[in-house]
């Protein structure tokens, strides 16, 4: 092999490798869980001191504390339930070093200068900058799949696999309620899913922008057993939960294609009426030949192009219980 040939091949290889890095998200090394656990221990030379000692000296975290104590998670701070106890240090790590120098004298002196006394933040776990798997593990220590059922498929879900962590959607200090309201999910999801934002702005669309339907009506962001994070086991079930009249069974089925609503519909939005992936008649002409009819439109005649809406006549396109004039299932009535 000539030198030039080798150099050329090397270049191709390097380009391919570079491209591979771009596209294969999973090509980076996976750290064993043990390493993530270690990150969550915090400073081993620090001790747990309890929320009261953490917060009694200065009042800068009063709002966080009030909100937290009122939340379902914070109720656990009372220690009255059988659930795992949650306090500030269960997430932020042991706090003794942080408040070491926070004496009543210092607080009084700072107050005199109209300053707030700061504890040593950098002795806590650096939650913000942890790798995403460690962030999620922080929550999963308590929210195991047994305790929180919808997390059953978390690890295999598209979000966990793409470095999205619990923190990206849940802010435990947002306020006294930790429950995610459907109305908050639109902005939560569209923040990352720009393409879907565009789809939901097309002329025919599910009314998501109008907050009449939500991403979580169809998807479970925590992971699901099936494809596409769909909430139900199949795509059809996902749709017929609201469009029950399309479920069937019918005396005359449109072969088995009615089981795949996405064979004809785009779930988020479309430039075509009725969320159709392709406009009529071309939608139907993908699988059928067009035809012409007699004047009274009751009988089919010769084959040939027919350029109008097929569903003007085949109006029961999802399936019908009544036969057509010739006694067959033609979805006409
Ligand atoms: C369930 C875990 C958890 C508990 C319990 C918890 N925190 Fe946090 N805290 C977090 C997370 C996660 C962040 C955000 C990290 C980031 O910026 O990504 C945070 C951020 C903060 C911040 C930074 C400012 C802010 O609002 O973002 C402060 C201050 C804070 N927590 C104080 C407290 C106090 C005080 C308590 C106890 C009343 C507490 N935390 C309990 C998880 C927790
Ligand atoms: C030390 C244990 C512990 C940790 C760590 C923890 N939680 Fe919790 N969390 C609980 C308990 C206990 C409850 C109340 C019982 C319940 O609803 O499951 C709760 C409740 C919640 C709720 C409200 C559930 C409801 O139905 O009201 C949300 C949301 C939540 N936690 C999110 C998080 C997130 C996000 C993290 C990680 C930043 C986290 N938790 C870390 C123990 C914990
Ligand atoms: C992509 C966004 C997203 C991620 C990532 C995510 N969640 Fe959620 N979570 C939601 C939404 C939205 C809900 C509201 C319930 C629903 O309709 O599915 C929710 C609901 C919950 C609830 C029930 C209480 C509530 O708010 O209704 C708990 C507990 C919870 N999540 C914990 C977690 C934990 C722990 C993680 C990380 C392992 C996590 N979530 C990751 C979006 C997310
Ligand atoms: C922090 C960014 C982020 C947020 C917030 C987020 N996602 Fe995602 N989501 C991703 C990434 C990254 C992927 C994987 C790459 C891809 O398919 O686009 C993904 C994938 C998906 C998929 C495709 C699953 C598959 O198997 O193809 C669905 C569905 C989805 N997200 C729904 C949601 C919903 C619903 C919400 C709001 C509750 C949400 N996402 C919030 C980043 C995010
Ligand atoms: C009416 C139900 C429905 C709603 C509402 C919905 N989706 Fe989907 N979504 C689907 C279906 C069905 C698929 C296709 C799944 C498949 O083919 O496996 C899908 C696919 C996706 C995918 C994978 C890529 C793609 O486009 O095929 C992402 C990402 C996604 N949805 C995000 C979102 C987000 C974000 C929202 C809210 C802004 C949302 N979806 C609202 C039904 C819905
Ligand atoms: C949570 C309920 C819900 C689910 C689930 C749902 N839809 Fe819808 N769908 C609606 C609503 C609401 C409308 C708007 C009705 C209106 O505007 O009168 C709609 C409208 C439609 C339309 C007509 C759109 C137009 O331009 O007039 C089609 C087609 C449709 N949905 C198909 C589907 C398919 C396919 C699925 C499964 C991927 C699905 N829907 C899942 C609630 C739902
Ligand atoms: C063979 C293609 C095809 C399949 C498969 C299909 N649809 Fe449709 N759908 C159409 C056409 C075409 C229209 C427009 C009908 C019209 O203009 O009269 C439509 C209209 C709709 C509408 C709005 C008008 C109405 O009748 O309410 C909804 C909702 C709908 N379909 C839901 C579904 C659901 C749910 C599934 C899966 C169970 C499904 N479709 C499967 C072709 C299909
Ligand atoms: C993805 C392919 C596909 C699409 C798209 C499709 N069909 Fe079909 N259609 C079929 C199959 C398969 C059958 C069953 C054929 C059979 O049993 O010989 C069928 C049966 C029919 C029949 C009954 C004919 C017979 O011989 O039993 C009519 C009428 C029909 N389709 C009309 C339509 C119309 C109108 C559209 C557009 C709105 C459409 N189809 C879209 C695949 C499709
Ligand atoms: C003016 C009404 C009308 C329109 C528009 C129409 N059809 Fe038909 N179609 C019929 C009638 C009537 C029959 C015969 C019914 C019977 O045999 O009982 C038929 C039969 C069929 C059959 C069964 C043919 C076979 O070989 O057995 C198919 C497939 C079909 N149409 C598809 C289409 C498609 C695709 C379009 C749109 C390009 C379309 N039709 C438009 C009225 C119409």
C-alpha cells in the first residue's frame, strides 16, 4: 500500500470516528453505579447536624424551608411516618463544615452591616455539576421503582439513556407543592423538544398550545415498556383512550391498518387536514388504485385516476358495520 493510500484511509477513519462520536450518544464510557454513589456521599470529614442546626443561625433559607416542610416530601421531616426521613442533608450532604464558622457573633456582626451570613456552600455536594446519572440516583435512592411505580422503566427509558435527569423536570424548591400539574408540562417538555413545538403549531394539530391536551396524555416521560415513551401498551390504545369511537371492532375492518393510526395520522400536527400524513387522494393511492363512478355514485366503474376526496364516499374509513350496495364492506355507510 502506498503511503498516500494509507494517509487517505487514515483520514477517512478519523472522519468516521469523529462522526461516530457525534451520533452515538452511548459511545462514552459508563461509570459504574458505585462511582455515582460515592459522589453522593459528600465530604466524609463532615457530620450530619440536622436541619434545625443547619438553619437556625441565619434566615436566608426560610422560604425554602417553609415550602419544603409543607410539601409531601417535607412532611417526612417530622419523622412521624414510616417513610424514609427526608431533610436538607439527605440531598445536600452533611452540613457540619458548612456552618462551622457561623457563630451567633458572626451573624450579629453581619446583621449590623446589613449583610447576610453565608455558610460554606462549597462543602456541600455540588449537585448542579454532578453527571446526570448521579443526579437521578440521588432521587432514586428513595424513589425506587417499588416506591414510585411510574419509575419502573426509568433506566431503559429514552430520557435516562440520553442524560436527562430528574432535575431537568423537577425542581424540589419551586414551591410548597411538588406535584407536577398537566398545565406546567407544555413548557417543561418543549424547552428541549423544539421540533415538536413546530409540529404543534401546524394548521392541523392536537390543541396542545391551547392547553386542552398535554404531552403527558400520550407519553410517560419516566420510561415505558413500549416504544416512543407511549403511555399505553400500543399506539392504538394511546389514541382510542380519547377517540373511543375509532376503536372497533367493526363488521368490516379496514384490513388491520386501523390498528396503526400512524399509518395515516401524524400524532402531533400536520399541514394536512385531520392530521393526515399525506393529503387525499394520495394517502389512499399509496395502497389503492383510484377509480371513477357512475353518476349516482353508487357503483364503481372503470379504473383510472380519481382526483377528489375518497372519503366523500368512503366516509367510514376507520371501519363500518354496514355493507355497501354490492354487499361488501366498502366503508361507504
Ligand atoms: C430531595 C432533595 C433535596 C432536599 C431534601 C433539599 N434540597 Fe436543596 N436542592 C436540591 C436540588 C436538586 C437543588 C438544585 C441543584 C441545581 O441547581 O441543579 C437544590 C438547591 C438548593 C439551594 C440553592 C438555591 C436554589 O434555590 O436553587 C439551596 C439554598 C437549598 N437547596 C437549600 C435547601 C434547604 C435549606 C433544604 C432543607 C429545608 C433543602 N435544600 C432540601 C435538592 C434538595
Ligand atoms: C431521603 C429520601 C428522598 C429523597 C432523596 C428524595 N425524595 Fe422525593 N419524596 C420522598 C418521600 C418519603 C416522599 C413522600 C411520599 C411520596 O409521595 O412518595 C417524596 C415525595 C416526592 C414528590 C411528590 C410525590 C407526591 O405524590 O406528592 C416528588 C415530585 C419528589 N419526591 C421528587 C423528588 C426528586 C426530584 C428527588 C431528587 C432531587 C427526590 N424526590 C429525592 C423521599 C425522598
Ligand atoms: C422529562 C421530564 C421528567 C423527568 C426527567 C422526570 N420526571 Fe417525574 N414527572 C414528570 C411529569 C410531567 C410528572 C407528572 C405526572 C405525569 O403526568 O406523568 C412527573 C411525576 C413524578 C412524580 C409523581 C408526583 C407528581 O409530580 O405528579 C414523582 C414522584 C416523580 N415524577 C419523580 C421523578 C424522579 C425521581 C425522576 C428521576 C429518576 C423523574 N421524576 C424524572 C416529568 C419528569
Ligand atoms: C432536558 C431536556 C428534555 C426535557 C425537559 C424533555 N425531554 Fe424528552 N427527550 C430528550 C432527549 C435528549 C431525548 C432523546 C433524544 C431524542 O429522541 O430526541 C428525548 C426523547 C423523548 C421522546 C422520544 C422517545 C423515543 O423512544 O423516541 C419522547 C416521547 C419525549 N422525549 C417526551 C418528552 C416529554 C413528554 C417531556 C416533558 C414531560 C420531555 N420529553 C422533556 C430531552 C428532554
Ligand atoms: C395525542 C398524543 C400525543 C401527544 C399529545 C404528544 N405526543 Fe409525542 N408522540 C405521539 C406518538 C403516537 C408518537 C409516535 C411514537 C412511535 O411511533 O413510536 C410520538 C412521538 C414523539 C417523539 C419521538 C419523535 C417523533 O416525533 O416521532 C417525541 C420526541 C415526542 N413524541 C415528544 C412529544 C412532546 C414533547 C409532546 C408535548 C409537547 C408530545 N410528544 C405530545 C403521541 C403524542
Ligand atoms: C387526551 C385525549 C386525546 C388523545 C389521547 C388523542 N387525541 Fe386526538 N384529539 C383530541 C382533541 C381534544 C382533539 C381536538 C378536537 C377538536 O378540536 O374538536 C383531537 C383531534 C384529533 C384529530 C382531528 C384533528 C383536526 O385537525 O381536526 C385527529 C385526526 C386525531 N385527534 C387523531 C388522534 C390520534 C391518531 C391519536 C393517537 C396518536 C389521538 N388523536 C390521541 C384528544 C385526544
Ligand atoms: C387508512 C387511513 C387511516 C387510518 C389507519 C386511521 N385514520 Fe383516522 N382518519 C382518516 C381520514 C382519511 C380521516 C378524515 C376523514 C374525513 O375527512 O371524513 C380521518 C379522521 C380521523 C379523525 C377526525 C375526524 C373524526 O372522524 O372524528 C379522528 C379523531 C381519527 N381519524 C382518529 C383515528 C384513530 C384513533 C385511528 C386509529 C385507531 C385512525 N384514525 C386511523 C384516515 C385514517
Ligand atoms: C397502508 C395502506 C392503506 C391505506 C393508506 C389505505 N388503505 Fe384501504 N385498504 C388497505 C388494505 C390492505 C385493504 C384490504 C384489502 C383487501 O382485503 O383486499 C383495504 C381495503 C379498503 C377498501 C375495501 C376494499 C376491498 O376490496 O375490501 C376500501 C373501500 C378502502 N380500503 C378505501 C381506502 C381509502 C378511501 C383510503 C384513504 C382514505 C385507504 N383505503 C387507505 C390498505 C390501505
Ligand atoms: C363518488 C363516490 C366515490 C369516491 C369519491 C371514491 N369511491 Fe371508491 N368506491 C365507490 C363505490 C360506489 C364503490 C363500489 C362499492 C361496492 O362495490 O359496493 C367503490 C369501491 C372502491 C374500492 C373497492 C374496489 C375493488 O376493487 O373492489 C376501493 C379500493 C376504492 N373504492 C377506493 C377509492 C379511492 C382510493 C378513492 C379516492 C381516490 C375512492 N375510492 C373514491 C365510490 C367512491
